[in-house]
């Protein structure tokens, strides 16, 4: 609470001092405008490494996957929620993967035969798990900023099932399936489990991601905002 208030005070103090600001989601831009009266902020998608190419595969994967930094409280909370409220009834293979899981999370993940956890996977192993999953399930408790783990799943995985907070203001809604509560997550996971990820899904994803995350076009726009050239 203290850090949050200090940050809000600091951001409000600098909101009128720069020639230009950029928010990585439309929601962040609206927040700065509405809460801090910032008139020099615009939407600018994040820059992605040049080697981020669309590699998602058609067909069906082998399991459902939740991935993230599990030492972050909200990520552990999401993983625990999925184990206790969603995969407590759905007996489909569910893998949790990420950095530094707690003993509690490890215990919960190993409580059922159809759920497991992979602690501290390397980059190559994580990418392999994302590509082989059938559904990347990524609920979030925060709607600020862009979720890089979602972008990773969109570039490399098949279906992405999220809640509204994961994609709010990101322009990625059309590439994901959304659920609002445990029952809806269960229903959609059961339905998606028998559906193949198609070439049409891949083409739709490719068109939007190339448009949004075009480093060269976004850099040129950024130059115009700064120097008007």
C-alpha cells in the first residue's frame, strides 16, 4: 500500500514534465489521461526481439499449461486457483511450469495423477512445453501492462484461454478465448480439448501480431512523436 501510494504520487508529479509518454496498452494510456491529466501520452506496442517469429503448430497438443514466474504472489494465486477450482473436476492433463514454486504449490500440483509441476525449466524446455500444449491457460489478477507470457504463448502455442484482466486494453482479445469464472473455464477447456488448432487460427494470429508488433513501423511512429519528422 505504501509503495503504491508513493508510486502514484511520483507518476502524478512527472505526468506533465515530458514531451512524450507511451503506454503499452490502451488501458494504461487511458489511466494516465484520466487519473493524472497527462496530455502527451500515446499507445505504443512493446518492441519484441527480431527472432520472435510465429511458430505455433496446427493440430492438437498433449496437455493444458499454466506458465509464469511462480515466485510472484499473483502467479502462484492463479496456479492454485486453477488446481483447486478448475482441474479439481476436469481430469485432463494439466502442467504448471515456472520459476521457484513454493512447497505449497508443489504439494497441490502433485495431489492428483493428472496434474504436475515443472520447477525452474530452462528457456528451451519452457518453449518446448508451450509449443506442445493444446491450451495455454493464463488467468490474471492484474489488468495493467502487457503480459509477455501471453505474447509468448500466442507466438509459440496453440489455444490461449484467459480472463478479461489478461487482455484488457491490449488489442489481443480476438486471438484468445475468454472465461470469467471457474465454471466457464471448465466448460471451455472441455470444449477446446477435442478441437484442433487450425491453419486459419494461425493465419488470423499472424496477421494481427505482425500488424501490432512491427518494430520498424512503431519506431518510425515514435520518432514522429518525439521530433515530428
